[in-house]
C-alpha cells in the first residue's frame, strides 16, 4: 500500500486521498462491525507517502522557477477555486460518467436494480446483505465520485480514477448473478447485449475517428517537426520553439526534442543577439514576431492547416541568406 500510495501521489497528487479515504470510511461504517472486514491498512503508508510527496514539493518550490505558481497554485489549489479552473454544478460528473462508461454504466445500474428487486428488503438491508467484496467496490466508487463532485473546479478527466473500481464492481456483479439461478439467464442476456453494443459502437467510432484524422492530417505537427529536424541537422542550426496561445502544442517539445518553450520576448532577444539561426513560431504569433525579428524570413514549408483545428499551426523562420 505504501508503494501504491506513493506512486499514486506522484501521478495525481494528494487528491488521490479523495478517491480512497471516503470509500474506506464508508466501508468501515457499513461492514466493519457486521462482518469484521477491514479496509484500513494502517496510518503509516499514508503518512510516509505524503511525507515523500511533501519533500518533492518543497524541493520544487525552492529549486525550480515557476513551480509554486504552475503546480501548487494553478494545478492543485486552483481545483478548489473558481479563478483558475471553471466551476461546474455538483452533478456535473454523473452524466459524463454514464455517457463515457456506457454501456457498462447502464449494465451496472441494471444489475443493481435486479439485485434490489430480488431481495425486496430495502436499501439499508441490501447493504447489509451485500458481500464485503462488492460492498467495498461500491464504497470505493461512490466515495470518490461524491467527494470529487463537491470540489467546485471540475474537469471530465479528473473522475477517471473511479472507472477501475467500477470495472471490478461490474465483474463482481456478473459473477454474483451467475451464482443465483433465478437471475443467471437475465444477467447473461444483458451482459451479451452490452458486449455486442460496445463492440459495434466502439469499433465504428474508432474506425470513423481514424479515417477522419487521416483525411484531416492529424499528424501535421509531427510531419512538420520531422522536416524541421532534418533541416536543423543539415544546416547545423541553433533553434528554439515558441509556445502558442491555443491548445494542442504540448507535443511540439517532444517532436522537436526541446526541454521547454521559449517565450516570445526571449526569442526576439536571442534572435537579434545572434544566438539563434532558426525559430519554430506558431501561426498566431508569426505576424507580431516578424516585425521584431531582424533579418528574418519564413521558410517555404509549414504545417498543414486542419479543418477541425485551423488555429493550430507552425512556421519555420530562418535568417535571410
């Protein structure tokens, strides 16, 4: 648990506690006294993993410029305010989870309703009669969903950590349904229908997406960067890449093998000082920079304009011969 918590902490940050601790508390409340089941692993793995993460944060704040503003304030504290990330309603995640996890989300609800109708004993008694493994998966999933729904700042991908326990919950529900003769046929039919729908829908969507991206040159930045790298090697250029205002530029650092983006004012200063031979400039900044760059010319090749993201594009700027 210490290793898992530490790895999760460095991937998601302390917000990982919100996906686990509420579920553990709920499970201890419902099942601890009744069955003697225990989901608590002790306090030291939590404290030790948080201590390692805190050391990393302290070192980042002290030694990395901009770490506090970009990581601590924007990425972590910004989740609890409306100034950095957009605030959404409390039930924002529920329809997204039902839609993006379909048809399995519908199957989970259907199997839950089937189990409730079979027992006819009320929700409280249903929790009491549920086996500890299924109860733990329910608490794990609902705990993270509820807590993240109460956080004002919301983004769809932040709720994805509840999907793995939901997958395990669905498997446990199907296995439990097969053990009951009265419901095994219904479970088999619904599971087969959900599987067939997922194959048809997901397969059709994937094929259509691949065809659409191929026709619309989804790899235009990668193709453009490959051509830039070839020119850089052939001419032994000193070059940098400037970030753009629109989204979709993060991959350029990987394609061009650069550790960071250069700010426009820094690029102008280094270019006019003779420290650079070429610049990779986004299309939304090319007009402004060309007026400030001395003895600069736009190379005859550029990235392809896409129909879906026409604002994303790059030019190669070189010195006039």
